[in-house]
């Protein structure tokens, strides 16, 4: 599974931007992503990858998700490690 592609696809759909405009260095704030958008994106990512982001009300999720690449890194850290 291409995690970067899947994350780009989710963000592109949510923000209504062409997926081709997104790469690992794309800053979410440059895309106009606001707090409510981040919440929707997080829900879709959790559902797509069957993971749960460990967040609490005091966390600033926008800081954790500064770029598309930072979202990918967080998802990779939450996925089960394969034994291969």
C-alpha cells in the first residue's frame, strides 16, 4: 500500500484540490486546512488505515500535521509492523 498516495488522496478529496498539487512537502496551512478540516481528515485516515491517533483535547493536531509528509510519518508509526 502506498501510504503517501492514500494520504494525498484523502486530503485532496477533503480540500477539493487536485491530487497532483500535493506532495510530501505540501503544507496543510497552504491548502487552507483549518481545525475542522483536520478533524475530518483524521477521521478518514483512521478509517482508511484502521488506526487511532492518540490525541487529547490539549494537543494541537495542526502542529502534528504540518505537512503531508508529517501525516504520512504519523500514520506509519501507528501501523502494525510486519514480521517480514
